[in-house]
């Protein structure tokens, strides 16, 4: 049976991040993708120029429509523009209890543009951390969510992961892509043990939507029956392959997207 995976996130009209990246990732990894849109953005590979946010009640209506009709194997959560939407999403998911929830706390776009209104961080910690199977912040997001300075090394990533578990997350994958070095190193803390995941750093400027892609891949692999650690390991391998092939695309003049369909288009 092909698993159905729902993305609750913002839309990226350039196709590299958000809902569009999520649906591509689900499809590439053998899942049927669905989407509840939390925000419409005007953006491209060079930046975000506008955000239109629907009412929280309409975001909830989209989620309710899915669960009323379709069996959901996993949920990925991305951009949530304000605290009201965070609370609406949490209320719906707490009632429907999907087997897996991967929360990618999107607070800043790859371009550096802010994507979260004041109050989102507190609302996420209070309402979504307890529900999520895994949260996947990058280094700046982890520091903001933990109220700690940004890490500068692997030990710092471990400290952020442990702190985010203390403030309510069940399992935390802190992504270390913002650190320097020949490898991209991430740290997982599940409340019991720390695990490290490393992959070669790919020399490309096409990194638009990497966080969306990784978290969606983890949700897809969980939906297909993998353990959490195996899902993370497989997802990093998928993302690295997509990064390696990203220069074969010709999308935009800024930070372009990764190649979600590397194997299918080869």
C-alpha cells in the first residue's frame, strides 16, 4: 500500500521550497503527497518579497478535509506564519493523532528573509513540540527556539538538541549545515542517546529548500516503515544526491533548488 503523507506548510511559487519541495520529495520516495497551505509567498531563488496568510480557521478546514476522507501515514509541518495557525494545526493534529509528525520549524528562508511572526516560537514550543515525533531545526532556528547562542561546533549542536528536548520536544535533529568544514553534521537527541549523522558537504550554491526536503524525506521514510534513525540516515543520503545533481538544473539567478528527481530523470 502506498502511504499518504500530508504537508502543512507555505507555498513557494518558484518550486524549490515549501509545499512544492515537499510534494516532489514525497513523490520521489514513493509516497502520495497531500498539502494544506498555511501561507502564500511571493518568492524566487533570490528572496521573499511578500507573504499572504489565510485565516487560521481555513488552514484547519484544509486539514479536517484531509483527515475526514483519507488515511494519513505521516505529517510534515513547515512554515506556520503566526501563533493562531500554530494553535489551529496543533488542535487538529491532537485530535486526529497521525502516526508520525515531523516539524520543521521554518523561521527564516534560505535567502535570510524572516518567515515567522512574533509569538510563533512560544506557540510552537507549547503546542507542537509535545505532538511532534521529531523536530528538525537548523542551527539558527535551534538557537532561537532554545534561547541559546548559536553553536560553533559539534558539541554546541549537542547542547542545543538536549536543551530543546528539555523544553518539550520528544526528539530533536539539529542540522549543522551552517557550520564550516568538509562535512555537514547533524545531531539527534531522542531523550536517551545522542546520535551523529554526517555527509560530505556538496560544493553548490543551489541550497534553496534543503530543510524542507530533508524533513519531508524523513516523514516519507517514517511513513514507509523505517525507524527514526534509519529514516534520518536515508533522508540525508537522498538530500546529498539531490544536491550533487542540482547544478544540472537551470532555475533562477540566486540560490537554486536541489534536484528532487535525480534518479527518475537520469
